[in-house]
């Protein structure tokens, strides 16, 4: 076969030899300008109708330029190298070296374009700025104060989980958080997110959930509801000492399946349904424990120095055992001292 342009014998591409084909055909192209919207709130960039987060503006500019490259039908781009130079705060010159293959012919081509950054607001931030939400989690306590430390810890857990989930979906976000008497409200982007987070709180803290909804409108012919999840934390928390049926117990674990109680008279543990503990009376916490020096002991009793008045007092042991230290932790209850068990937080 021969080239119809120069007459050279050998392989031809569209009736042209390799030299004439490359000289007279451009296998790749790029627009003169590529416009890239940048969100004014989250600084993400829109490329091909989707929004992305990049480590730098140059990285976003490079990605937008490369994605704008088109190639002739039947070709395959095998390699791309780029160089970015800033012209001003909004305009970047991008030079692109492309290695492209057509049939058995490999060609190197050079392209350049100007990427222009444009102002904009992504749909996610538009919703956030408009205080859009589909569900609310209302976190409250039952019959006790809500300490700021506990409140901050739970809110941080919620924010951390939302941040993790939002990495795989831009539709997941917290619209706002409001401090309320006795707790706080978290406004969320979707009903499923509110349902998932409230269930997590119930599993972790033994909370009770009540759900209510109101019609928000219609989307694609389907009714959309705004749902409120009231998450009621129990009247006790980990490490509390409660009275249940006239017996003192330590809260040793809390979970969705129930609460683990440790009997402070016997040191035996049991699991109780959370619903059966809604009216318990909290009388203290492990933080209220006192350190008592051991004077003498036998299999059934131990004599300690009462830390309140420094008088010797005998305490019946919950279980026959030998002490391993020169002191024990005790808790005053109805005129007597109770020896507290070795304890660490566990899930119920």
C-alpha cells in the first residue's frame, strides 16, 4: 500500500503514511477555555456536573483540564502529563502533553487551555445556608441534669459520625445545632440519617426513642416527611449508683438490650431491661467513692478506718476474698459503708 499524498510505500492510516497522517490529523482536542465553578462556602469544585474536594486549586485546575480532553474515535489515550501556571487569581494556563494510540500508531500531541475559576454555591451548601433539613434529633435526659461534659461528648460523637458518612455522600450533613432547655437539637439532611443516628444513641446509652413526623411536601411524585426523633437518655449514666427495689446497685454497662447492674451487697451482676429502670433513684456515682484504710480482715469481714470520722468500722464482705491492697473503696449508704467492686466500663 502507498500513501495517497506523498506516494510512500508502507503501512497507511486512512490512506496516509504515518508521517502524513500525523501532519494532517489531530487526534486530540481541548476547548480554548474551561470554566470551573468553585463553591464560595466549602471551596469544592464542580467538574462535569459533580462537586469534588481537592488538596489545592492547582490540583482541581489540572483535573478539569485533563477531563476536557477529547480524542478521535478509535483512539486510546495512554498517557497524560500537565503543567499549570497561574495567570492571575482566577485564570490558569494548563499545558497538556498527550500520548495517544491509533491502531498501531503511537503519537505525542501537545495541547493547552485556560481554566477559569468561577464563583458559585454547590447544592449541599445551598441547602445548609437555607437551613434545609428533613429530620431532627432532640437529645434530652430523664429526671436529671444534662452535664455540659456529657452533652459535648454526645454531640461530638454525632458530628464525627456525620463527618465520616459525608465522605461517601454529599447529601449527608448537619444543617444546624441548637441548644435547648435540658439538651440540644441536631437538624439533619435526611430522615434515614436521623433514624440511624438516633438508633446509635439508643444502642450506646440505653436511650428511649420517640418518633413523630409531619408532611414536608412532594418530590418526584412521592410525599416527603420531616421526622423528629426524641432521644431520651436514661436517668442514670455509667458509674452511677442507684437504688432498685431497696437494694443498691452500680451501673456497670448500658446498651440497647438492657443495663448491667452490679449488686453492691453481693457484687453479683445482672442485666435488666431499660424500661424497668425508668423510675430508679440515683444516690451517687463511683466518683463519690471514699478510700478507706484496711485495719484487719478475715474471710467474712474487713475492718477499715472510716474516712469520714476516722473510727474503726466492720464491713461485711460481699464475697469471701483476700484483699490485694492496703485500702478499699467504699460508698456510704443508709448508715453503713459498702465495699465497691473492682470496676471498669463495659457495654450492656
